[in-house]
């Protein structure tokens, strides 16, 4: 899969937005994704190592698609029911 950075790096939000064939994708850092999910960053790294979290390496960091954060939020909400 090939990504093209179109919106660039947002210094304020610390996000990257890329264009794909399907549209635009916003990526968060592991720290941002952890904050959104209410877990520590190491938890996300463990999930990544187990294959439970999709990330991409870019610029010396691992980036999490916002859609992955939304998916995990839904799964965690369903688990708490």
C-alpha cells in the first residue's frame, strides 16, 4: 500500500493526513492514540506486537490510523456491556 502525504504534518495536533485511493486518512502518534483510548502508550505497543493494532512507521515514529482508534473504542465499549 502506498501513502502520499497531502496535508502534511500538523504541528498543533501532531497528526499526519495522507491521501489514498479511498480518500484521506489521519494518523495519530501512539501517545495521542493512547490518550484517546484511556490507556498507556505501552499498552498500544503491546497490542501492535500482538497484531491487534495496525500502525505504520513514518519519520522515526509509529502512527495509528484514526480509524483504528475508533475501532478499538467500539470494541472496548462492547466489552464493557
